[in-house]
């Protein structure tokens, strides 16, 4: 969404489990600027739980 440059203030990585079932889990990750909360990047995933 936005570039992370050498002068970008401190970045905070946040990982959240959206849903965890018996066999499948869904999670998301976000990178935000710690000072302002501006979103830099985001991703979602679906995982098979073994």
C-alpha cells in the first residue's frame, strides 16, 4: 500500500487470528507506522491445521 523507506518511522507488525477451526484457520497481518497508525501493508492467509 505504501513504501517502507529508510526514513520511515518505527513500523509495528500486527498478526491476528481471524478464525481457528479444527482443521482450517484464517489469519491476517498488518504493518503500520507506530506513530500515526497509517497502514503500510496487509495480508491474509488460510492455513490447514495438522
